[in-house]
């Protein structure tokens, strides 16, 4: 089992504290949500874990290996997959070539093995029938499936999803949730940050709530739902 540990993160901008002493853990086969009010610091925390922002203090450990000072692309090679909020499909490449681009970094595979891997991923994510379609004509849900299949081509241990439910229709949201569940069956851990708190509650095993730069609660969706303080400052009594 793999473990991603985030320990005691601090970050300030121009002497203003953005996050203070944030810690969290993600295990294999676990879907974890990172949530909180706007401006709470959850995006900063998420980007530090990914490697986009550098923390002032604190550590990110993958199976006890310290990733804290490594850039995003090195973290990816070590097992941290990242899906940004903005579509990242190559618009002028077809679906198959979008996946093949990612596979070029797999020096452990020859070309035949890369093609076999890509074909299997397209089958698994139900995009084989559109393998020759250009990225620019795909629906929002199809783009998400291509993006996630592309991440899996590098065999990550964890996948970090930034606003995966943003800008997609209800049917696509259901499709993405099913894909996330499938990732867990592959023995992956998943970290999600999304403003759609209802979807976070419906899919996650564990949720961390950040407010004013501090971690104020963590637990199962039921435990968070029953927390009267979290309801008063974030969820609201009608949630």
C-alpha cells in the first residue's frame, strides 16, 4: 500500500499567512476531498502538494520519500499524477495520439508495448471508438476520460484532481464519479478539490476542511455533515 503524507505546510505571501500547519494523509484505494470556503487556502495547499507552488515550511512524502523540493514533472515520474481544472487535451491530436504522447516518457516500454497499453486504456475508459477523433471535437466528459487515461499511462500511485466536476453536465459528472471509483480499484489514491461540495460528499471516503488557512476538521462525510461548527461556517443548515 502507498501513502502520501502532507506534513505541517506553511505558506505566506507578502507577510500574509495563507496556510498554517496543514497536514493530511492519503492512502491507496482512498478518495479524499479537500474543501472549504472561497479563499480558505485549499487551492494553495493542493498546488503545493502537486508541486506548482513552493511551501515556506513543511514536507510532502510519498512512501517516506521526500518530494518537498522536487518540481511537478519529477513528482509525476515518482507517482503523483495531476489533472488540472483547465482542459489539457491536445486539441489538434486525436485521442490515440494524446495517449501516445504521454507514453513516450515510458522508457521501460518498447513501441509495441506502448501501443498495447494505449489500446487497453482506451478500451477501459470507453474511448476506443473515438480513437481517431481530434481533441477539439470531444465533449467535456470525453476530454476528462482521455485526460485520466493519459495520466494512467505513466502508472501513478496517486491522482490529484483539480475541480474535476467543473464545467461538465450532470451525465458527465456521473461518468467521472464512476471513473474515480474505478481508479480506487486500480489501487490508486485520489485527492480531489472541488467547489461542488455535494459531489465531494457523494464520492469521498474522507474529507478535510480548511478555513482561514487552517485545517479545522477531517473525517468521513457523515462526521463532517454532523459537525455543527462546519455547518455554521461553511455548509449551512440547509445542506
